[in-house]
C-alpha cells in the first residue's frame, strides 16, 4: 500500500533538513511512520491479511534501525523527531 503522492510530498516538506533533502533519516522515519499508520488502519478492517502484516513488521524494524542511527549520531535531532511524530520511546 503506497502513500498518496500529496501526502508523501507534504511529509517530505515538513521533515526535510535542507531544500533538496529527500533521504535524510528524519524524512525516511516520517514516511515510514505514515505508511505504518496507514497499514494499522488497514488491519482494523482486514484482520487476516498476514502477508501485509509481515511487511508492516519489516517497516517497523527499519524505522527502529533508522531511529537508533539518528540517536547515536545526533540526539537533539532524534528527540525533536520523536516528539513531532509522537513516537514513544
């Protein structure tokens, strides 16, 4: 399930570090968070969709690795990101 291009562009605009940024850890985590939220809504309707559930688990693991990287490199950026996304940790 892909994000709509308008939603994705809005997320990139909100979390980018500089004007041509599309791949910083903040942007990647924000996009993954949007996809995770979309999939959790999907699972409320389609409870037995186990193939997509595996994809969700892979996305959560990738987001966790990116957050660990960001926390080790720049803790201030990490803290502002988790507060703005509302991620608990």
